[in-house]
């Protein structure tokens, strides 16, 4: 009997077992020592932790499945095994995650120090596989972004988290007093301020539907929660961010998302120990970054500023950008200007970078220098570009670092130049590629007439050697041809286009690695639907799932 939680469960089932003294044994596992001593006449066997060598051996078995570990992976592998602290379940879970990743020293080293977050995602997938939760949205790399859970499961989670003082929730539907000892508080309605924020809480999350957060709530935050480390605000009308917010000196994460802000106090830039800063809000008054932001926030690791905001991360005197390299690893979005190369050079350890190119910078001829500075980012893995210009020929994409595994390109109100696609096809380690065209369907733009049906470039055998996920949106593709061995590792293909696309190459659909093809738009071409249906009939044993999603009311 596995995982017995209470003595009452044993009492309920023991009467069903005959007592014939024939030497039979019943094996019971439990996490509760009280239960173990209650059901057994002999001392229970307590599972011991694995030592360092046993942990490493188990991790190797799960990752390489009997194969040999590469010599250069032993050092980071042992470090990862040690981080599981001898827990077999954690090691097995980590091994399952590593088995799906690239077996390189760079990838494994990235896991060190972040094992808990990867294990959490692995646990989420186990729950999804058991249909206990449902993946609502996913990242481009297939990871889970958000989940749906049944209301009964949600109630159970809330009840257990309250009991363990892990998390407490306040909402209109659940108007109860907050636990004064909870480590995390989630406020899901600020229409009423009838809640007392616990001084013990270290994480405070607000969720609303354009609800107004009053000054009385702000006062509770900076007076009662001096030791708060995480402040998350989503979907609120904030009004004024008070200057007293800088009293939260232990704050490590400030996350403002989809909020309306009337006034931003300069105190928001005074958090010396801040590691994560996410700014995505609508502001009535223009706000600017202080000249000394980079010298104040020395420990910042993640910085996101929405492109529609007035902040210009590069509009800072060059002298303030000089100094020792910082710890920043994620930087999105930079509006490219004359100082961009200095900003990029200041952060050589960047893993993720997002740049926004506008027409004026293209005309000034600064693009080549910016792209050359990116080449020197030896740890860069993810690169996002939003381009508001048609001067694609000025991009020096040949100078992109070979370490890139994920690229996202967005063209705004201008046709996509397929020469860029041919250049990206030569990236040796590229695994995820997203190309998107933004357009306003209800307005006639001056050059919209040039956006016509186009043929997908001919792919040859050496193109995209490691690409796993390809997502194309609004690119007006009509014809697609490729050689048999192009994109040899493609696993998922997402196409969101108008009704122009009529054909997908059979060489692509027949490949053994392909697991999913998803075509979605207002109206999917009838010829394409017929072609995909015929493919399923012709190859009934294919493992590839084909989804056609038509949304005529989009």
C-alpha cells in the first residue's frame, strides 16, 4: 500500500486482511512517521538519502539511459546531482528534464543554481500528463506558461497552502481574514480595502480587472511590510506610485504588468538590491530613466521595459555607462540609438536581449555597429527584434553569435524580407524561430499594397540543422518547397496565416521527428485542408498530430 497519510486509513482496510499466520507480509509506504510506527510491530525502515556518488550514478542512468556520459559533463553533472541533496525523486525528475535538453557543458551549466525552478516545471508536466491540470498557454520552446485547474483542485490547493502557511488569498468570493503568518499573499480584488496585510509576508501579489489601488493600500504596503521581497501588480489602476516605496529596501522583484499609472515617483529607481524589474504599464505623464540607474541597481539580473512606454534605456550620457560589467542577464526592450553599443558592451553576460529598431536609426547607419556589438555576447541564447523599418539590407545578421538557440523577429507594417530567413537558416545552434508580421487590417497603410502572396524560400539540406520549433505568422505564404534533409530535427510547426497557403511539402510532413503541425487563421485554404486530410489517410501510422484551427469570428 503506497502513500498512507493517516492511521484511520489503515484501520479502515486492515479488517479486510485475514490473520492466518502464514508468513505473508504487507508493505506500506508513508511520509508520516506516526503512521509507520502505528501500523508496524517492528521498527519501520527509513529511506536514506543518496550520497554524492549514488546521486551522480542515478542522474547518469536517467539522462543517458545506459549510454556513456561525456567527460566535460561530469563536473556540472555532479554539481547538479549535489543540488538535489540526495533525494531520489528530485534526481529522477531532473534527469528526465536534462534528457530532453542539448547535452553540452553550456546548457548544463545554466541549470546550476536554478534547479528548483526546473524541477517545478517538471512537476507541472507530470500533473498535466495525469490530467490533473491543463496547459493553457505554452512558450515557444514548449514550456508551460499558464495552467487551468478544476475549481475543486483549486479549492484544495488554497486550503492546503493556508494550512501550511505557504499562501493566502483574498477575493470578493473569499472574504475571510488573511492568515497573519502566511509567507505569500495574493489579493485578487482591491475594490474593498477590508484586508490586513501580514508583516510576515515576503511576497505580495495583486490581481485586478482595472480596479483602483488606493493610497490606504499603499500605506499598508510600505508601513507594514518592510521585509517584502516580491511585489507583483497586474491589471490595476495604480494612480500614483508613492515616493515611500523606496522604504521597501529588501525588495528583490518589482513586477508591474498591464497597469494604468498616473504618476511614477523617481523612488522607483532607488532599489539597490533589486534583481528583477518588469515595467509594462500605461502612464499619463511621461517618465524617464535616471542617469544613475545602472550605478544604483548593481544587482539587477532581469530588466523588461515595454516598447510602448516612454522610457529609453539608451538615452543616458555615455559617461554614466562606463565602469565594471554588471550582472544583467535579461534585457528587453532597448530602443536602439547612438548609445546602444555602449549599453550592450556594459553587460557581457546577457542571455536574453530584445531590440527595437525604428526608421530613424536605420537611416543614420548605426545598425552595423549594434549588430557587431551583439557578436561579442558569448552567452547570448535568445534574441528578439522588433523592426519598424523596411531597410532590411542594413542588418548585419551574419555577425550574430553562434550561441543563439532562440530568435524572434517581428516586422511592423512592412513585408518580411526572406533573405533574412536564408541568413538565419545558417545559425548552427538555432532551435526555436518565430517570425511575425504585424499589420492593421482595418487601415490602409501607404505601402500595404506591397504585402502580397510570396513563396517560401527553397530550403536545402544544410539549412536549420538543429531547428525544433518554427512559428510563422501573417507572412502571406503561398508556396513552400524544401529538400528532403532540410530542417532534420523539426518537431513543431505553427503557421498562422491568411487563406493564401495551399500546400505543405510532403518531405516535411513525413519526417520522423515532426510531432505537431498547427495551422490557424480566420479561414484556412480549402486546398490545404484537403491536402492535410489526404496525408492522414495516406500515412495512418504517422506520429505527427495535425491541428487545423479556423476562427471565422476572429
